[in-house]
C-alpha cells in the first residue's frame, strides 16, 4: 500500500507512483501501517475507500495561447476590398470630373470659302460685344505687305459675312474697342457698341467680291482701299471703301470704315457691311 504525504490518502494500486489528486509522489507504507489504514473505515470495521476523483489536467507550459493568424487574414481581406472599391470608384469618377472641368468648346466660326451669304445661318440675337484688349500684343505685327494683304482680305470676307448674318459675337472680335465709323442709315458716326446692337440680318445679298485692293502699311497700322461688288437678288451694286486696322492681341482689328457708292449705284441704299 502507498500513501500521499500531502492529502494522507492511501492507494492499494502498486503501479501508482503519484497521488491522483495532487500529483505528490506516493510513499510506501510498512505492512503494520497498511493493516492500520485498512482498519480505518466504518464502525463495522470494513474499509471505506475515498471517492474517486479524476485528476485535473494542466497542459505543459500553462494556458493555450490564442492563434493570431485569423485576425491578420481578416484585416488583409478588408484592406483588399477597400483597395478594389477605391480603384473602381477612381476609374468611374475621374473621367467624369475631368470632363466636367474641361468642357468641349464647339466652334461657331463662319465659313467664307465661297463668299456666299447662304453659307452662314447664325442667330441675330443681340449680345454684348466682346471686349478687346487695347494693350499691344507681345507678338509683333507682320511686315510683309503680301502677307498683310492676304490677312486683311480674309478679314474683310469675315466682316461681310458677320454683317449679313448679324453675327454680333463675330463682330465683337473683328471690331476694335475704339472703332468709329459712319452709320449706313444716316451717316451719323457710331462706335463699336452701337454698331453691334443696331445691326440687322440682311436677306437680300447673295454674293460679293473685293476688287482693286490697295494696302498702306505703317508698323501696327494698316489701311485697305478697294471696291466691293455685291450681287443682290434683283441687281448688282458696287461700293468704294476705305477700312482701317490696328494690330492688337496678335491679330488685326478694325478701327474705322468708310463706304461710298460708285457712280450709277447711288440710291440703292447702304452697303451690306454698314
């Protein structure tokens, strides 16, 4: 028989070396003690062994540590979903933001290729004329008279188209802020604003042609003289004209214009560009 020195319990199983309750090493009892221990028990002398209690198991090294890898995997999954969502949002929203910040500008330039009033259908709604800067452009004026003559010939065609169609926006670009010229109705001098606000669409002119053009060029100032022949619906009229220009903002702008009918055309009314 063996006894636990801690809890004083005895065990008959000789194969046990440790107490099943507290794990204390068992000590062997002398035979006398075995008889004495056996004699202990109930009043009738029978041995009453203690109730069996299963040993409590303690894992080596203390309590089991929780595994941290599931948390790491979860955090990485959330970050991945966030990055995917952010990428999709960027692909969808950025083009819209860029498009909204930089709208497409549709050009309303007039076509003067065939010098025909029927090629332009701009509205005659009154608008405020554009303001042209009076400061000299950093770009110097051209000095080649052939180049300037070609530029002013094109500008005269654009000017005529704008007058026939009452294109106030285009006239605001062609006329300089200090433009002064006689009115076509009564010869009264008028400025840029009055010119643009009183212009009316002309439906009688079909074609026109500039003839005998002569240029006088002095630095940033140019004067163009010549004739303009208008083909109306029922007749043809010819006018002499003198137009003056200044080089500003890297382009020619009109500062004045005088138009007089040639002999045989008086009484036909003002020219379409007046």
